[in-house]
C-alpha cells in the first residue's frame, strides 16, 4: 500500500530551491519564524554532494527545521522522513529527525514521542543520512508511535549540540513506507495501525472501532498482545485474533461475520469465558440467531450462570439456538451438591409456599426439597428473604405443620435459573458430558418452548434437565440420549433422573435413556410421550424396578404411545396434590397408553407395568385407555398381571371406576391377562338356578364386576330332563367377598354354557 500512488496523497515537502518561506525554525505551525531571509541560513545552489541545499548555522542548543505544510497522518499509514547532512565547519553536532503532532483544530497532541534517534556527526565533509519512521501502530521499526489522534505532522530535523556549527542539509524526503509493514496478502487491517497498544491496560476500543471502520470488507487483524476494551464492541467485518482481549463482564463483544465459539475462544483465550461472552452476544445482538460450537469440546470448571453472563437482561423471548459441540464438567469441588437443612412451616391452604423459613437467605433458588409429605421433584422456585418465605415449584401432599426440610442444590453445566423468563431456546447436537460430577441443564422458572434435540446427557450425577418452575411449558425433547453414571447400581439405589416437568404440553419423542432412577417425572398435563426407549434393569434376581415415567397429576391428559418400556413401569400418582383425598375432581383420568412394547426380566411376581398410586382415599379411575400394547416377561418367571394399585397411602374406590378400556393387548408370561370389557365363557354342568360367574383375576386392578354388556347362549340351556330352556336370566353384579363375581339367576335349575361381556367400570359415568 502506498497512499501517494493509490490515492494521490502528497507527502513530499518542496525542495529548498523553491523557497525557504515554508521552512520553519520553530515547530512549523502557522506564524512561526521561517528561514526565509534568516541571518543564520541560506540556500546553496551548487553543493558538490547535494546540488542545491540549505546551509544553516546553529544558534541554540537545539536548532529546528520543520516543514510548515501539514503532512497527513492517515490511520494505518507509515511515513519515513529522511535527511542527508554534512558539517562544513564549527562544532560537530548531533542530528535527528523530528516532528510536531497536530490534532483537530490545529491543536498540539501532547504526550507523544516527537523525535527520532540521534546520529553524531563526527567528521567534516562526510555525508550522513538520518531517518525515522512515524506511524499510528507500535510496531518494530517505528520510531515515533503517534496512535490515531494526530491528523497531521510538521516534519524536519533537529541539530543538537554546541552553537556555531555550519551544516548543509539536502532536500528532506518524506515517503509512505506502509508496505514495509504489510504481509504478503493485504486483505486485512491491523488494529495497531489505528493506535492499539495491547498492554492489557490501555483502552484499545477506539483503535478497534477505527480499524473495523477502515476495513471495508477486509479482515481485521488483532496481533499478539492483550487488548483491553472498556466498552461494548461490535465487529462488522471479519476479524482474526493472534492476541486476546479483556473487557468488563457486562460489556458485549459481537462478531457479526465470525460469530462462533472458535472466534470467541481465540478472542478471550478461555473456553469458559468465551462461552459466556458468546452467549451474551447471542442474547444481545439481533444479528445472531444461533451459537455454533464448531464441534469443539469445551471444558468448564464450574457451573455457567447463564443469566449472569448476560447481566443486562432478566428475560428474553426471541428464538435462539446453541448447537454442535460438547460441554464437559471438569472434576472440581465447584460441582459438589450444596445441602442445607432448615425448619419451615407449610399450610395446604397456600400450597406453593413455605413460611417462617429459618436462614432462608442461605437456601439457593433451584434446590430440591425433601421432607415428610413431600413428593418427588419439588424445587425452590423463588424466595423472599425479608418475608422468610419460599415459593415452591409444586405443592406438598401431606406436610401441614412445621418440620425440618432438606434442600439440595445440584450443580448444572448450564444454569438458566437466574432468568425470570426465557422463551424458545433451542439446544441441538450438544453433548452434556457431566462426568459423574454435575447435572446438565436447569431451566428458567418461567418461559415457553425450550427445545432439546439430538443431545446426549452423559453420566449426570443427579439430573439431566430440571424445571424448578413452569419454564418447561410446551417443552420439546427429541432424539436425545441419557447415559447413566449408575449402571453398576441396583435400580432402587440410583438417584439420577432424566428430566422433570411442571408445565403443560410437553412433547417427549424418540429418546433413549439407560439406567436412570426415573426417565421422567411429569407434573403437568397434556403430555405426549412417544417413540422412546427407556431401560432401567439390573442384574438382581427378582429385582426391584423403578418407574420410568411418573405422572403426578390425576387428570393428566397424557398420551403414551409407541414406546419401548424396558424393565420399568409407568406410575400414575397425585403426589403434588395439596389435598390428596378425593374431593369432587376428575380423579385419575385422561391417560392413553397404546401401541407400546413393555418388557421386563427377572422381576418379582407382584411386578406391574402400570401402577396407580393414590396418595389419599376416595380416588377412582375416570378415563384410562390401554390398547394395542405388548407385555412380555423374560427369565422363566411370570408376573401376576400387568397392572396394580400401590396402596402405600390409599386404595382406589372401585365402585366409581368408569371409562376404562383394556383391549387388543398381547401377553407373554403373564399369569392373568386383563381385559375390560372382559369376554368370559362360563360352563355350568350341574343343575342350578343361580350360576356364580367368577371374573377374577381377569378384570384390571382386581376391579369389581359392575356391568354385563352382553350375554349369549352357547348351545342349549337345558332343564333336568334335557329340555331346552329359552328364558334369559337376570344378573346380580358385584357379588362375592371381593365383588368380582356375577350371579346369573334363572327361573329354574338349568345347565349349559354362556358367553358374557363384563366390565369393571361404568362407561356411561
């Protein structure tokens, strides 16, 4: 680059022969004394070495010569000033190139070095050449570094030493030598050329902005060094980092043309800091839609507080996407679970609040709560220190009064709990490598449509995805895998949970989970769970198995279809109900289980694939469809039946069961396949007026024989003399000690065979 050639910029001062009125004996500023008609100077037209030249007699310890024209100082442009001199007589002085830095409005720019290195003129008649390079950047070979503030300079030389020296000076040359500092390819600009220092303390932001403005489509180079930026910075051009930058945590760094994690790692030097600053830019720059992790493995030594990384926002509602990389928790003490105990009071009339919480300030938001009468996956959503209160993510089912609770704050690789609200955040093709020391993701307490797809949650210590509020509303989880850190433990000893939800309308599709305690604990309604495979077995004979999916709402309105339910079961409970006793509600309703494959091996005979667990009396089933599933037991044993009621807290009210369908299922190694409606063939070989029809144990949940939908004769109904009997019987329902028998009452003693369709519910209720 040469501005004299490319842009026609004039750097060269006129020859002395043109006149000495533009050559100052001062700083070269307007009004300063010139050498025109000066007593100590004259133009020599014919010097044997120089031709025409200026002869000057030194009259002070520093005799100055400055061109009064304003030689432009352009950002990124480097000038070399050269002078040839010789001593004719008198004392032998030193000579150096010198200048005066001019700023806006003709002001002097102070604090700059304005003289080059001195050369001693140690003999008479010998021609000495001196030069100095002046430019904005602190580069090797630059004698006077002026930065980007000076707009022009008055250049010339100084004669330094005893007075009385007579020195002849050839015409001064000023030339653009920027090309000396350029690399082979000139598709970039260097921030040093615009005044960047790179010492880690000087504010280099103005130089960065000037370089970016000047780049005009070229790449901006940040060479080796540490550059401090005092304020937010956005690069509109491509940028390349050989050095690194530092800036305040709350200032935003954006690279519109090179927005990816690799750029930020190059810029900040630390993977952890780079990720924070990249996420900060993602949320604060409308030009960034997604953060590409470039397939890199990023190691974190501590949880990432995602809201603290942004700092200037507590909520965000635009779609943003993080994808394509691996986030690794390094094994440090920063990941250890914080455990607190505190006395607090609970009143079911205010079901999502703990009051009079001792030392509430010490209890972190996002902590799991454990205590008597507390269901699974109840967290601290928020707290009010002044009021000594904690807001809960879900109610307790039986904790009225005062007790000491345990609060466990798991540590998450990505922790979004500091946001008040976050919408439409998508994370895809990311592996959360929890390394057995960390959990993966804690959602914001409120928001809509988080979406995880094609992600791996590898070896989480406690949790994969945690919702401590309703940030899970509408959440989508697609094609993800959970790989346990607890495969060597028995099922009942495991503690890790794949995910939990409190909000409604979640979609859990085509995922795979291995050896978690639970795959998911779902507290909301209208969930779709389809195409997943979760496996929770262990090597124990007649082993205990844990629920794969836990539904904690009675009126769950959930669809569970097309899944592979492997060595686990579906549990349906109401453990997040502050009034767990039945109280004129829908009760257990709205669940559709269809087209699934259920498989288990080496389990106890009482094992069941579908378990209902009422936490209070009076509940009943008011809508359950179990159709088209395959149920199979391996290992040479059989289970009694596929469904059961866990009566730890209460049993069902069997007289109220309604809208229950068990049909079209296939059973392998199940002692008692269950159906509703149940088609029975009853044969009575002894003359009897009352036939006792036993429906047990083929009705689901050991239900009562409540309704006969149909009755047909198979062959002849005969009297004692084998005469055909054509009258139909009337039916007595809910007979026997367990109400699971029917009585067919005839008008006389008869024998024969009938086929009945029996229900344990009333489909019309």
